[in-house]
C-alpha cells in the first residue's frame, strides 16, 4: 500500500470518524458530552448537560459516520483500489466541507445556548 500524504490523511479522517461515531452514540446514551467537543471548564458552566448531550451528540455521530465514509472513499481512490471519477471526488469533498460547516455551526450554537 502506498503511504502517500493523502493516504495518511484518509486514514486519519476515518479513525477520527470512528472516534466521533463512538463518542456520539455513547454520549447520547449516557447523557454526557465528550471533552474533545466541550472542555471540562465549559461543562462546569453548562446549565443543562443532559439537554446539551441530546442536542449535540447525535450530530457528532452523524458527522463521525460521514468522516468514516469520506475516509474509506478517499483511501480506495488514493490507493487505486477503486478509481472514482473526478466528479465523485468533488461531490465527496464538497459534501465533507458542507457537513463539517453544519457540524461546526451546531457546536457553536449549542455552546451559546447551554454554556454561560
């Protein structure tokens, strides 16, 4: 397997996705928020951790699932296992940027709503 920069990047995105999917599901079930998303200091200022978890953790899991998909698609393409057309690569990249933007906005909005 060729370990080019993009291959390593795809693996990192995929592993990040696995982590986010796992903490999103776990946090939602346990009404917790992962310290990678909201720092411990911010959580101390949070007026309703359970509500913050219910709002943020499903979105975290969705973003994580897409990171896994994006990482797999990129890895398959960059290693030559499946050569996707440039249009498919562009759609995946645009979708990733849009989904990241929505997730980032959701995180920022949740912090404004629950942390004071």
